[in-house]
């Protein structure tokens, strides 16, 4: 690789490519230095350490995912929007497994505030506007969708559905059908303990 022109942005992008090839956990400043055929010390003028490098990769991945999600949601609502957003996360994980892992890297409060993480929450809430949920149920639903999307993708990435039938795609489609039905028939508020005691 060409040595000249190293910048934090270029290193983050190269680190993201490396993450997709060998796994996000394997990305370090020293590994990246070997890829650029430079001394490790020469990278420290651009990134502080491996944690800083991973943070930059995480920010890149969150931004890419948010851009894909925004484009997929344009002009969609209801189940179409739900499916579009879910497929963005799943497809990104398939296309960029290392970047997808990076998007779940734990950020400092300062880095999180400067990240595209807020856009992800906004996209999910945009989907939920088609289901007439109010707070706090909307927040409960945001957490539910995140848990299902990321949980399913993580299990699928680990090969958890590779040796049984029906196929993973069929299950994914049925799960999205079930989520749509649940969101359209969201349960009412849980009665207070006093109400439950009086009812009993």
C-alpha cells in the first residue's frame, strides 16, 4: 500500500476494511501499520491507540448504516418501512460483518453524542409513527425492534440457523410479519399493583 497521505479518516476506512476481512476484534494499530507497511509509531500522529482507532471505525459504521437506513425509509410507512429498516441492518451485517460488529462498539458518552447513533433511534421512531404508539410504549417498541434485529442477525452470523429448516430467510420474513402484527395490536398499559389487587 502507498504510505503517503495517511489521515485519521483513511486509517478508519482501512481499519473498517480489515474488520470485514479478519474480524473487528483483530483490528489494532500495529496490524494496520503492517498493512500500510509503516512503523507503528508513524500512525500515532493520526490515532491515539487501538481504542481510538476502533472508535473511529464504529463512528464510520454507524454513519454508513444511518445513510442506508435513511435512503431505505424514504417514502415508506407501516410494514413496508419496518421491513426496509430491518433489511438494512441484516444486509449490512452480511455485506460488512466487521463493520457491523464495530457499530455495536461501546462508545464514550462524548463519542456517542457526536455519532450517528441518534439517527438510528430517529429512524426506528419514524417507523413506529405508522403504528400510533405513544410514550412510554414507543420507547419500549424501539428497544424491542433493536433487540430482535440485532439478536437475530448476531445468531445468524454465528451460524445458529445453518443446520435446520425452515431456512433463515423464511424465519426472518415470518418474524417481521409477527412484529408488524404486534405493533398493530400493542398491549395496553400494565395495570398498577393496586388495580391488580382490587381486580383480584
